[in-house]
C-alpha cells in the first residue's frame, strides 16, 4: 500500500493564482481531511469528508474548496492564493473516528 | 466546544531519562484520544490511541499513555528516551459531535546526550 500520497511536495504561487493540491489514499478509508500547519498553531482543520459526495467545513475553510467524487481522492483547491495561505498542508485519512488518522508527507506552499 | 491543550511548548530531556508529555482535553462525552509524532519535514505518525477499555495504552516505539477521566488528561510517557525520539508530539481528540479530530499545538522534544 502507498498509504496517503500528496502532490506536489513544494509549490510557490503568486498572489491571486489558483491551484489544486492532490491527495489520494489506497486504504479504502471513508474519512479524509485537510489540515494546515503553521508554527505554534498545531494543525487546523480546513475541510473534511466522511465519504464520497460528502464534504464539510472545518475550522479554517475560507479560501479553500474541496470535492470528493471517489473514495480514493480528496483534492484541495485554492481559489485565489493569498500570502496568509503560506503554510504546510497535510492530507489525512481514517477508517473511523476511533481509528486514528494516516497522514500524507505534506505540501509546503509559499504564496508571494 | 472541543479543545486540546498541550501546556508544554518545548521540553528538553537527557538521553536515558524518563519522559512525560502532558495533554488535557475538553469534551463532553467519552473522547477518542490519540498521540502522534512528527519528525522534521515529515507527516504525522500515530503513536497510540484510546477509545475504551484499559486506561493505560501501549503504543509503538516504547511509548504509553494513560487516560484519566477525572483529570481530563491523556499524558504520554516513555521510561527511557532515545536520541531518535527528538521530534514534535501532538495530542488529538476525535469527537463524534462534528465528526472531527482536534489537535493540540504540539510539544517539541529535544534530547541531549
């Protein structure tokens, strides 16, 4: 199993550009989520999904969109990048809330 | 609202010494509790979890944690720290209400020879 994969590993955007961070898992997990990690703030939930076709907002959803058309994939879209979105982004998946999450290696995004 | 507090931002221990990382949570029902470790430049790895049963749980890499409902705590322990344990440690709670995981802000562990 590849586990949770994320692409790209690094990305630099200019303010106003859009892009999609890719996330895929091969463990047939229903629960998937996106977090951003900033120094001193831990992980903050952006969006999550409890199954294909179902998504919901987390703590910091503004400026981000998600969709879940398949169990395997959960892309995160930045609509119009802003310097405040400079961060490390992690995708995670889980069988259930009691199971703990499997994390991808992260995407380091810089917005100039 | 659910929350997780890790009171120690940074801890330094000597190699071979014991370790305890503190975690307190706020959640009305029985929580699902987790500890994760993050090495520099890496994603998070699950160390251990608790959701029912024995309140002392064993994890990978020689770690254990104890759930104390009366103190709303889930502290992580290791009897003898190795240099390779230097990393960031995160406590998290899974909440049925809202169907979300909530993370603490992390504790950075430095191990000195």
